[in-house]
C-alpha cells in the first residue's frame, strides 16, 4: 500500500507541475560571457544549448522540448539559460574555452565558469529534466557548505546560500533554519523576512505562517512570481505528505493556505490539486467535480487547461462512456480555440475512444479542406488520421 501511494504521489506531483500554465525556457538574448555574469549575480548555474542552424536534432529540441511547460518551469526557476549558435563569433569564442565537437551539446556551468555537466545529442523532455536535476544537485556542494556551517560560519549571506543549497538538493533545511533563528542573529526586518521565505519549504510550518501573514511585504522583497512559486512548492510538499501518511487534514490545510496566499492562479492550483488527490484515492465523484470546476475556471482562450482536464479524464476513465463524452466536449472546445493538428488529433482520439468514428471522420474532412489551401504538410497528416480512423472503425466492427 505504501509503495502504491508513493507511485501515485510521484504522478500527482508530476501532473500538478504540468498544470502550471507557463511558457517554455526563457533564453537570454546576450553573449555567453554576459549570461555567465548574470548567472553569478543570480547565484544560479548557466545552461547553454550549443547548436547549429542546420542541425536537425537542435531544431527538434527547440520546437518540441524547450517549449514544453514543465521544462520551462524547471529551467527558468533554476538556471540562467542561453541558446548559442556555434557558427557565430560569440559561439566560436565560447568554443575556444569549452570544446564542442557535435550538435547539440548541452552545457551546465557553475558560477565560476566550471562545467558541471556536459551532454552531447538531442534529448526528450524526460531525459532533459533528469539531466538538469542531476546538474542542479551537483551545482550545490552541500558537503562543503555543511562543513563550513559545522565550523561555525553563521554569516547571513552564507546561511541564505546554505538554506537554498539544502532545499535544491532535496534535503530538509528546517532544523538548520530553526537553529539559526534561535541563536538570535542580528538581522534587519528585511533580512529576516527573506530568510523565512527561503525556509518555508512546507505549508504546515511556522515559516510558511509568517510569510502568509506578511504576504505583501514579502512580495515586495522577492517579487510576485518567485513568491507564488514558493507558495505552490510548499503546498505541494504538504500535499505529498498528506498522501504518504493518508492525512486528509493536511491536504485541506494546504488548499486553504494556497487559496489565501497565492496572488494568481489560486483556483487553478486548488482544482488541479483536488483532481490528482481524489484520483489517487479513487474518489470518482469528487475527482469529476474538481475536473469540472477546473475546466470552468479556464479563460476563454486557455485551450491548455481544457486539454489537461480532457486528457486526465481519458486516462483515468477511458471505459466510462458518460465521462468520455465530457472529455470530448472539452477537447472540442480546445480545438475551436486553437485549430491545429495536435488539438485535432486529440479531439478525434476522444471521439474514437467513445466509438464516434463517423463524427471524427466528419471533423477531419472539414479540417482537411481548410488545410489543403494553407498547409500541405498538415493536410498529409490529416489524411493519415482519416485512414487511421477508418482502420479503427473497421477493427471495431
């Protein structure tokens, strides 16, 4: 049972991360030396995509990997990012220091300019995130910092760095943070708030309570985006705990605190969290209610939220015709907002799952007529989809 809950916990966190509704990686528009200086100032590693304009795998990553929301969310939060054309003067200058023999080559470089990790070749989303997490973990040498801490260093800037390093490496910083404040360090009000903010790793802690109570002041110090990311991260950690220990009270506490504290997307966070939580414990009615609420909260042009809800319904209730009908309606709305092939394919897939082959064919034929006069490549894709629907219908019959 514990292993099963751990599995669902991982899926839960992955899906919540994927519903952050953000953009892909934000790349700096500057030279690599200036990007490295920015990385030093931000105390973050530098990620460099060393590419060439003619490189096929480079183009594929730029189109299909770097643009993904979960990739953007992780890289934008933890790295300074740079795309570097190796056939430009700046690229050749970079190559004079960091050897590049094939494209793409992905570099993770620490604030001192030392390579943390170097990977040659294109990556898919899962592989890139795994590599980035390994690089991030290596960039924070917690062993050396711990030795320095044990040696008595309690300088404020060092403590902030140590707390961040522990958090980024997946270690708990709560004891270190509590011990430091109990030593009554001489801090300004702003320093104290920033320290409490960095230490608020879970929603069910005094640190979190403090930043809730002083929300406006904290936002002024760290910025609204960083504030909201911290709140979501802390609430997710507490929700994970509620699943692992089967403690519904903790789950409700995390939701109530996210409602009260987030300055944006509070409803989206609540309902996506509810969907994952209730599905974990097989509470179908509660799950469907949360899914319906999440879909209703989507903006009129927010096809991504509609797609997420529809995909999750299909994954969990593929054998339930009534529920699949709801998924098809949401997929249709997403396709109407953005009528591209990807949304068309997904919409037709929901129709196929529900046995509505004729409707799927009709939708595709209409899309094909429009595509013939605009996008030849998309027309070929749609023709292939029509043949697929025909085959599925024949096999079903």
